[in-house]
C-alpha cells in the first residue's frame, strides 16, 4: 500500500469516529429524537467533510501566498498542499463509495 492510501484511510477513519461520537452524544442528549438524528447523521458527515476540504484548501493557498512573500518555507507549503490533496482524495473516495452503494441498491430486485 502506498502512503497516500494509508493517509486517506486514516483520515476517513478519523472522520467516521468523529461522526460516530457526535451521533452518540446527540442521541444520549435528545430522547425521542433518534429518527431525526439518524437522518442528519450522514448529512452532518458530508457537511463536515466539505468544511474540511475548504479549510485545507484555504490553508494551502495561504501558505503558498506566504511562500511567495518569503514568510513561509517550502516544507510548510508542501505539507499544506499535501494535506489538502489528502483531504480531497478522502472526500472523493467517500463519494465514489456512496455512489457505488446507491447503484447496487438500485440494481436490487423489488
């Protein structure tokens, strides 16, 4: 396995753990709201992942601008860009798996 795959797996696992923790706290805190929490769980996960992509991309752009201005080193820029790429790869992988699962469900006989 290459390093990119391991990084993507680790990021996906940590996002899943955060979503599970959020869902467990929400269910424990809101009795009777289990159906609403379950419906928002996946949406909250997607929202969190999109926010992570935005933050990582913004950070990479800021580090690149700082490098042009001479305020940041090359290592910082490469690290920020690599992080943004890893987060985007993770979101793309999750999207692909969701689409694949949807296609499998649609192929099921009624």
